[in-house]
């Protein structure tokens, strides 16, 4: 059984509905055990049904569908971890 953690601490500013919808989206697509904690989502699955690469793809798809792609990006963390980070937008003068 593999376990992947997704850090969503910066995504929490968008509201709790976004987090609930993300957990539901991941569960529907991977059919894995998804738990939501304070600042992260934990995905536990058998075999390769929810690999790190596939979860990254799903996160990017979710951000695009919810029009959050302009504000957030998905990066890799430690082993078996992904991070949803807010983009730093530099202001041009």
C-alpha cells in the first residue's frame, strides 16, 4: 500500500469547499482511500492506481477546471509528497 501526501496549506485560502471538492475529485478518479487533515490530503492506495505522477496530473486538472491554474501550481516535495503552491506574481512598474 502506497501513501502520498498533498500539502494544501496555501490552497486553504480559497475556502473549505475547494478542499472538499479536491478530495472528492481524487477519490472518484483513483478509487483510493482519501483522508483530509488540517493542512494536507493523504491518499492511500493499492499498487499503482494513485501514483505520484498521476496524482500530480489530477491536481493540475482540478486546478484548471476550477480556474485556479493562474494562481497555483503543483510541485514535488519529499518522497511521496506533492505541494500545491501559490504563484508569486511580480508587479511590473
